[in-house]
């Protein structure tokens, strides 16, 4: 693990209060440094996961009416065309008409985003969102590990 370096940060009181409230909600009471490290790691992961060549894991959540035309068949067709990237799906019936589907995908960022756009762009899908993370540590911060008192270390990829 890299040696910790201390530096100071100036910010308006209202932003500091918001940071402290965020830390409290996250259960990281009285440790602003850890909160700031987590926020930086999260941004680094997000930035690198947007690189078209990065290897990412994506979770696509979408809601649709399964009674609309042949929507379910269309969604299945798109998913079957990407068997190498789609790891798993979960289908939940929300009510008599609407379904929620979660599609777990792994692959190059450009391909995962293309699949998500195709699924979300299918007529009859009400809404949805793709959430991504890197499969491994971001190259830009691979040495920025969080080391616990018991000796194990890991990155925080939220």
C-alpha cells in the first residue's frame, strides 16, 4: 500500500456540512479522509468505465408492459444475440401488466452500452438505467487500496 500523504482542502462550510452528513449516512463517522478517498475512487472507476475499451460489468434495470405486441420476444431476441456478454437476467412481475427485468452483462464498455441502448430503445420499454463498474481495479488508481486493521485490502468500487 502506498504511504498516506496529508494535504489540506479548503471548502465552504455548507459543502463541509454536506460531506459530514454524507459520511454519517454511509456510516463513516469522523473520518473525512476515508469519505474523500471513496468519492475519488468512485469517480476514477466511473471515468475509466466510460472508456469504450474498458472491461466492465453492467446492470441494466428496465420496466415494460409485457402485453405490448411482441415486446418480450424482441427483448429476448436482442439478449440471445449477445450470449457472450449477458451473464444472467432476473424477471419480476410487478403487477398484471408490468414487468421489471434486470440484465447482468460483462464485456467491453462500448459493447455493453450498445446492448443497453438496444434494449432500452425497444418500443414498449417504459424506463430503465444502466449502472456500470469496472471488472477490476481502475488502472489510474491500482495502487490506491484501502487497507483494514486486520491486514486485508481492497478497493471501494461503489
